[in-house]
C-alpha cells in the first residue's frame, strides 16, 4: 500500500504535463493521431522519430504555439489547451526552438534577463539568473556581445539559458544539441540531467543525437507518422524492432 501511495503521489496532477489524445491535421495531412504523453516533474523523457513524424507539431501544441483539432493539454492539473504561450510560460512551461528566437540586437546577457523579466522576476533577480546561467552554459565570455554574433551552437545554448531563466516546472528542449561539437555532448547531457535533478523540472528532450537521448533519458517515446509507435526505457527502445525499422532503417540502435 505504501508503494502504491508513493507512486500516486509522484503522479499528482500538479506534478505533470499531460497531452491526452492529441490530433492535428494540416490541409488533410494528419500530423498527430491521438497522441498521449505524460511528463512528470524531475524526469527526463526523450521524444524521437524520423523527420516528419510530428515531433515539432507536438511541441507546438504542448507549448501553445498551435492548437489541436482534438484532445487536450493539462499543465499542473489545469486544462491549458486554449491558453497562449505566454500564459503557459507564467504557469511554469518553457521551451526552446529549432531556429533561434533571440532578440538579435540585444546582448546575450540582456536576452536572458528579458526572459526572466517576462515571467515576473524583478530586475535584480533577472540579473542574478542571467549571470548564473551564462556561467553554467559557458556563455559568460559572450555576455556583452550582441546575440546576432553567436555561432550556431552557442545560439542553441542561449536558447536553453533563456528557457531556464523562467525557472520552469517543465521545459521542452527542441533539438538543443544541434550544432554542438560531439566532444561537448557529454557535458550537455549532464546539464540536461541537472535541470531535472537539481531544479525538479520535467524535461522533454527532442533530438536526433541518439547517444544524447540514450544517455540522458529515463524513458523514450517514439513518434512515427503522427502516431506514438513505442514507449520504454532506453534498453527497451534499443531492442524494439519496430523502432529500428521506422527510425533507423532496420539498423540497430547503437550501444552506449
């Protein structure tokens, strides 16, 4: 009974971001087909799938940049399906983007401060968060440079810093490792795990870097043609022949 009560407590509505039976079509093309996903506080969940599987559409629906044709999104026990991205952000949901959404004329530090101010932080607190995040992500040497001057990999890091500046309960990382040198991936994996472990945030990690996904995630969900094809631990996903056929062209998922 104690174990059951503990599990139930860990999955209280206030501790989850939940997508229920989401469907979305564009001009007759079904991008999502009754997709369900649950992300708990303090866990890292991977979302993988081939190009065109519906991953970006799902992230857009979860974060409020798009609305489903059917289904719902719940954030901390509240139905937020029709909420704006900004309103969801103030309730603890943050995301990064595949393409830079930085204020390119502002400095790197100012970009992070603006994100903190946008969710109600006072100026001094926004400055504190910016300084700490820039050091943590190795961007402090660019603090006073315009965001437009950053290399592609550093732009991705800035996107992560801006998301974390909101001190989110849940964060959606959309291909954050794209453009990162391979040698830097282990440090980035450690950063992602620390978001969950040290800050208690739930992390949904969408990336094509399978080494990063396998090393970082506690469980993985696989999208294919808008449908959830599989869900499981990294070991279960690695052994899943359906995943290998859909995502890897019948090649086995590489061992860690």
